[in-house]
């Protein structure tokens, strides 16, 4: 999809004629090498330092000049990080939060976008407008009343603090998801749905067997970003689930009381799941970024 | 009301039909609407509970105070209290400082990176993955890592500066360099997504424009200024807006790295809001601060919308 730029078919800033000349080719090689070098050092360097840091002793970590490879590689720091951080528990909490948030977002946001796009109830556009307007609200400014609301839910008076619900339900109120899904559903021709309806399918059946199979790409995008958002959130889980912390918050809580090499090992362990997720779903993530970004 | 709505919103006039048909049509329409709202209800309830109601509650709270579990109206007292606090003005100053520096670097860096990557005929996929890698880290992991790099003593950054015979810095430990250091951390961690968005925009620029500019004798920088920038103006302004709103809500970096110090120099507005609520136990004053934040950032959003509309009309 992006290989067009390589083939020389699309012309970019620098002309292909220039690049074909000997001087241009040399200059290009030079710049390319420099770019690769700088980018690798800047973006992989810190990660390399983190990955190898866990194998060093705390004394070696602070040695000047720093060592490129661990002199006496030991895995002791990793086992210590795992037990002292309670990494297993943190990981489990985060997976439960992210998985449930994903489920609720798919369930409610897809249903809502489908209703707004295809079922079109009265006041649908007003509701959509109000949802989209909430994208303008800076999330951090609403943290206080949101926190007080989940401590004592209106009418039913449930206290959701320290339960997974406090992470799951607010993620459903995601106007951007609904916007993306609705825009995608809008592009599905109504004739297709009408044909299914004439065959006797109700709206739920139409959604399940016609709309959803067509919407796999957008569902993938919404799912990945839903999971990553929960994984990366800090302020909200910090105040709402203090005794069942996420990985992100738990690492910070334990940071001050740990030996340095164990902490570095812990940071590395905490980074593995999302990095793995990224390397597997690279393509969908990059496609998703531009799907959301281009048409604001 | 003798009108039914078919799917797709087209109106079908049923006025000519008999009273019996009219009643049936009304019932059908009602059933259809009920069904549609049943699909909506889950998301709608979540919006009501976690966005719309808190919004109203924040405004109401900001004019109240709680005495022995009883909310009382106190007028503007919360606003007077928060604006009388010297920390309030300091927090806005540091937030604006962060936003300013973050825009200078954080806005330019991804754009430049995107232009450079777009010119690379090789290894483009590799570069895109690299730039985006930090975005996928749990933020605290990326941020804590920099705590070690920025240590004034053994930190990697100072060792590199020292080896290059450049002056070293005290990074997070000094009042004047703490905020720029946080910008560095945050830019490293977040520039990936903006870079990829710009990259996609750059690939949509027709090549003939560059050819024409070159024929007119425009050099490299002139081509960037007169072709690349105008062609990506819409996405640039959109990202600028999003970045202003995001950077003005900065919290995690200073909470994890500096705890708001040294001497409160990295206490941002959101940090102050957090302190008022969870350290000073003054939720209503925090709500007043939240309302002020909503107003200030709301002005930015409105300004953006106005600029965008004017840009489209031209």
C-alpha cells in the first residue's frame, strides 16, 4: 500500500532524475545511512538499554562509562522484578480491564453506530451531535465529577471503585469510535440490508450476518485502539482502582522501593505485551491511524 | 403525524390512507423507533453517566461546598480561592511553558521526520515501525527509563555529552531545565502517531506539483514551503489543535518523573487539580479549576473551528 513511493512511480520532493545521477545517488546513500543510524539509536537504543539493563547488576548499571553488553549476565533481576512487582497480578488485572473494555465497546458502540447509521430513530442526529461534541471536552478536566459519580452511581447508588466496571463502562462513551463505525456503516449500501430484510431478517440478524462481516477492517481498528487505550491510561486507573492496579500504574507505585536492575527488568517485562501486539498487528494499527486522522 | 419514516430517512406520506391504516403505520413507526433506541441505549447510558452528567455536575459543584455531608451554595468562593492561590498562576505558567516548548519541538519533529522518511526509497517500513515503537510502550515504562538517562551523575545523556566535550545538564534536577526535559520524554514517546499521520498525508500530494515547482526553479526548501506545507495545511492545523489540547493536559510525565518539582516548576494544571482533590481533599475547588480548564481549552477548540471554517470558505 505504501510501496508506491519506492517504485519511483510517485514523484516526491526530490526528483528521480536527480537521484539517478552519480552525485545524487551518493548523496542519497549518505543521507539514508545517517537517517537509519540516527533513528535506530534514538528509538531502539533506549529499548536496547532497557532489555540489557535487567541482565546487569545494579553496580554495573550506574558504571561510567556504561557497558554495551552485560559483563556477567544474570536473570536474577527478572525473577525479583516479577515477584516484587506482583507482575502476574498486574498483568491479569490489565488483561481483564482491557478485554472487558474491548467487549463492551464492541457491543455498545457497534450497536449505537448501527442504529444511528441504518435504523435512524427520531432524535438520532441530536444524540449523534451531542456525542461528537463531547470530543471537544478535555478528558482530564472532567476527572473529578467522573470520580465522584463512580463512587456513588446516580439512582442505584452503587460504588464502582476498585471493580472492573469503573474501567469498562466509561470506555464505551467514546465518540471517536462511534464516529468511525458510523462512517463505515454509512458506506454500506442500503439495498444490501433491504434484501436481507425482505428475506425476513430482523435488524439484529441484519447487523450480525450482513453488516458485521463487511466491517472487519474497522472493527479491527476499533479493537486494537480500545485495548491500547486501556493499557496506556494512567490518571483514571490511578484514582479508581487503587487496590487492583494496572501494569502501568503498578510499575510506578513500586518504582521507588526496588533495586535499580530489578526495576529496569520490570519495565522490560511490562513492555513486552504491547510491543508484541504491535509487531503482530502492525499493518492494522498503521492503517487505523490514518483512517481516523485524515477525515477529522 | 400520519407519516412513516422508511430506512434511510425518506418520508412516505400515508395521509391518504384510511384511519385504520394510519393507526397501523403509527404503531409500526413506534415499534421501529423503540427497536432503534434499544440498540442505542447501552452507549447512550454510558455517555449520560460518564460524560454529560459529570459535565453538569462539575459546573454545579464549582459553586458549592460540602459542610458535614451537606452541599451548600457558596457563589464564587471556590473560584476566588483557586485564583488567590499563587500555585494556580504558577501551574498555568508551567503548562503554557510545556505546551510552548512541546509545540516548538513536538510539532516540528514529526513533520520533519515524515518528510525525511517519505524521501527514503529504502527501509521505509522499518523506519515507520521504529518511530511508532515508543507509542506502544506502557507510558510509565518509557518515562521511567528516561529517569536513568537523565540522572545528572551516572545518566547516559550526561556521559554522552561529556564524551563529546559538551557542557552537561542537570536535566530534571534544576528548575530551568526540568520542563524542557519533560518535553523531550513526551516527544520521544508520542511523536510516532503524528509522524505516521503526516506520512499518509504526504503520500497524497500529486507529484506534478513538485515537478512544476522544480521547473519554476524552486529549490528544496522552497518546494517544502510552497508545495508540501500548503498541501498538508488542513491536517497540519488539525494536528496542531489536537496537540495543544493534549499537551495542556500533561500529567503523567511530571507525576512519575518530578512529582511536580523542583520547587513546583513542573506542576501543571491537571497536577494541581489532582492535588486539590486527592491531597488537599478540596473537591469543589478542584471542580472550579476543572471548569476554568474547560473554558480555556474550549476557547482553543472554538478558535480552531472558526479558523477551519474560514479556511474552507476562502
